[in-house]
């Protein structure tokens, strides 16, 4: 039975806490930003709160695929920085432990997270993305605001013909309302009201139109026997306009890895070959990237007490953002047919993976050598120079 050694448990402990914290903070920030947008959508369109939570649940795999690599990189970088600043890495390496041995549990964790990322990107995310888009379609297409237009007759609510003079508050407040319908006996009913409001059932999408200060006119089919009455308030249930079924065909971003391979081999109609192969390679490259994150984070975290550590975290995150933006740009180029998937996606991946591997090799083979010393030394010197120039100009401005 395989057992972790004491040093393995210690290294995992130093990495797991920052990793868990980064995932929680990252997911909370991403979901909160989308929650604000969804609440704004529902404020204008209407709908139950349970649907908002269901939509957020469908977004979890999408954001998890973003948060896992970023949190893993930040967790290893932060742990390495702490170990370096506390001189623990120096003691461990001086006692005969190589950097490769110390990184072994992180590399095992990288393999596990690579498999998890492949499952999320390859199978879970496509289905939840399709489900999320279907819910967005349901909300936007069953809303009152999308069915009614100002000053235009509409007959989509249970056979009622409706004319609205003005609409406010996202379709909830109505002015100068006219409604005409025929009851089960064939009698004509016409209603007019100064104002009205829409009320949603909190459990379903059913609507109730509440009219204020209006007149109701009942007449027979031949136009005789008319009777008029006034009312202060009158409620009228409305049947929600049934939207067209959401599309059954899926886009390439909504297909699993197996379906993408089949779509490319069998040339499924409606899907471009460039789009399919670009999506397939994009997911594979993103999954494999997780394997090489420790090889970049560990050399970047080797520092001394005299050097600032915050700049390394900022630069590390910036490198990761630029790399993933390059992959997204490469995917767009491949989908448009302007570049092959190898040149647009695999070349950036090879540069990233080989560069990270070389930096880790240098850090492992040369004791007490920081591969990024020159880079961060230049950044630190430039910052000190700019800070000094700014203080000098500020002092001159005060003495002038």
C-alpha cells in the first residue's frame, strides 16, 4: 500500500490550503459577477428565484474549469514563496532533497487535476453550457416584455387581443390598456383601463394582469345587448406565450470530446470542420496545461527575504492570463481558417510547456539559483526608479 512520506504530507499541506482558498475566492467572485447579471435579466423579464439558482448551477463547471488551473498555480507559487522566505527550501535542499523530489507530490496532484479538468472540459461543461443557454432562451422568450409592443395589437395570450399605450418598469407597469376577448358562450368582452400591472406566480411563469380604474363592456355576438360597468380593480389570468422549442442541434462548444471526434470523422452537417477540430484541440491543450503549472510556479517562487514576493504573484498571474488569452486567440484563428490548429494552439502550448520544463531543470540542477532573478531584479529596479522620479517631481511641485 502506497503511503506518503512526512515530507510529502508537509508539502501537500502547504499547497492545499492556498489552493482551496484560491478556488473558493475565485468561484465566489466569478459566480457573484454572473449572479448580478442574471438578477438584472430577471428584474426586467421576470421569473422565479429557483430558476436563477438552476442557471448558476449550470455555470459551475464552466467557472470551475477556469478556477482550477489558476488556483493550482497560485497555490503552488504562494507555498513556494513562503518556503523560500522562511529558508525551509534551503534547509531541505541542503539536507540532500532535490527540488524534483520536493515537487513530486505537486506533480501527482497535477496529474489528478489534469484528469479532472479533462472530464470537466470534455464532458460536463458542454452539457451544462447547453442547459444554461436553454434556460436563458426560456426566460427571454416567455417574458411579457418580449411579447408586447407599445401601440401594437397582440393576440398571443389565450385568444385575447391586447393593445398597450405605454410600458414601463421592464413590462410590469402598463398604461392605456385595451383588451378584447370572446368568452366560452361566444359573447364579446372589451375592457379598457387607465393603468395595469403584471404579476408573476413565484413558482411558475404564469402571469396575471391586474387592471385599475377601467370600464368593461359585454355584448352578444351580433353586437346587441351591450352592458357596460366600471371597476376599480380587476384581475385577469394570462396564458404565457409558448416559445418555439429550443434548438436541438448543438454547437461545437456544446459537444463532448467523443462527439467532437465523431463530428469531425463523420462530418456532421451544420458544423464546420475547422470549428470542430479547433474546439477539440483547444480542450486538449487546456487540460494538458495543468501538468506543467508546477514546473513554472516552483522556479518562480524561489526567492530570498530581500526580494519582494507580491510582484512575483502578480507577474505569475499575468503570465497565466496572457497564455490563456493566446490560446483563445489561437482558437478563434483556427476556427476562421486563418491558421492551423497546430500553429494556433499547439505551438503556444509547446512554448509554455518546454519553457516551464527548462526553468524547473535550471532551478533543480543549480542550487541557490533563481531563474527569474534577472527578470524580477529588472522589474524591481525599474519600479524603484519610477518611484524615485515621482517623489522628486512631487517635491519640486510642492517647493515651486
